[in-house]
C-alpha cells in the first residue's frame, strides 16, 4: 500500500515533460535536509530584535501609565473625596434644617405660652 502511494506521489510530482522525476525517498531526504538547514540557522539576530522591540513596548506602556494612568487614578481619588465631602455636607445641612424646624416649633410654642400668660 505504501509502495502504491509512493508511485502515485511520484506521478503527481512529475513535470509535464517528465525530465525531473523524484522518488519518495529522495523527496524525504530533501525535506530532511531542508529541515536540518532551518534548524541549524542562527536566529539570534531575530530574537535580539524581538527582545528589543518587547523592551521598547514595555517602556512605552510604562510611560503611558505614568502620563495617563497615575493622573487618572489621582483624579478618581479626588472625585471620590469630593463626593464624600458633599455627602457629609448634605447630611449636615439636613441636620441643620431639622434643628431649624425644631427651633421654629419651640418659638411658636413659647409665643403661644407668652400670649396665654
């Protein structure tokens, strides 16, 4: 079965004028040689370039965080602080209005008692 497949593969790989005909073992050897050549090539330069690009990208990210992230966080903190103070002042105003209503009520009561006396 493997031999039949090799014959079919050889037929498929033939050129139209059949001047170049390679057998399956020849193709396998050529593929192995290509793979070995690719593995033996030094890819150090590409790796170094990729490492430099990664470092530059990380540096840029740090700058963006410093320029925009930190001020944004500070603004968010200030906004929350202002919101808390406004809530506190709102509560104090409500308390003051309650005291004012109570005082008005007591003044009316005192005026009424004064008129009775």
